[in-house]
């Protein structure tokens, strides 16, 4: 079973020991560990990485690729969804106030990483949840377990939704610019017409004044 674990701790030392335990369990062949990181949410909602194990997939990621993506999202509604070498802002795509816990695995994970409390985020391959749960229980840690496929599906949906949102935003901007240009063109035409009317009236008045002078002479 490939799962993503978000493990809450009360003490920093327990979080670091939890990370070490996961690495030891991998060394013993009891689990497969793609990557894991100790993270901490700041008062402003940002999530910082304190320690990590596993392969660093690319610059800016935490560990193991998928963990880096998740840590970016856990930073909050303005978290960064990393994709390869590029960063895509997810903006308000994950507005936690609008999502029920049952609606989004990512929102559940985000809520589980609390301000001022260390947590471990890990991508694991485990035969049974009891192995990790037993190792974490003695550290007074609480494990939130989500299927990796569900997490990946939601990340993919988020990326697709962001692309669609950007496309719609560009379309609206294009329409607004066209409307603005049209309005400016119409204003210019009206201005030119007004000038033509004024010039035409002036020419007519001058002609009438000339005719009046001729008759008087």
C-alpha cells in the first residue's frame, strides 16, 4: 500500500525521532520510504522544512518529488505547486474554508499541520499500517494516512484546474482589452465628428458673413 503520511507531534525532538524511525524501518525492510520531511507551520501560514530524508528530486522540493509537491501545497491557499523545474501558484484553488474534510485529502493534510507543532510528511510503501503506527505511537504522534493515488489525483486535478483558470483569466482580460479599445476608438470617432461639426459650422458662418458683406456693398 503506497500512502502519504502526515504525522503530528507535540515536541520537536519527537518529530525528529519519528523521522529517524521511518528511516530505520526502511533499513530493516519493513517499509519502503520514498521521502520524508520534518515540517513546521509558521504564524503566517508558511511551512518550513526542518529536516528531510530521501532523494531530493529537484531544487526547491523537500524529498522524493511527491513530498516536495505536498509540502508546497501545505503552505496554505497561496502555496506553490511545484512541477518539475517550474512553480505554479495555486492561489485560492484550495480555499480551506470552503472545503469539508471529506472533500479534499489535501485540505485534511493541511489542517493536520498546525501552527507551532512539528509534523512529518512522508511517502511510504507499507504492507500494514501497524508497523508505522506502533513506532509512532510511543512518541505520542498522530498519524493521518492518505492513499498516494488519491493525493496524486488531487494534485493533478489542481494543476488542471489552475491551467483552466489561467486560460479563463486570459480570455476575460482579452475581452476587457478589446472592449476598452473599442470604447477608446468610439470616443475618438465621436471627438473627430464633433470637430468636423464645429469646423463645418464655422465654415458655414463664415460663408454667410461673406454673402452679407457682398449684399451690403
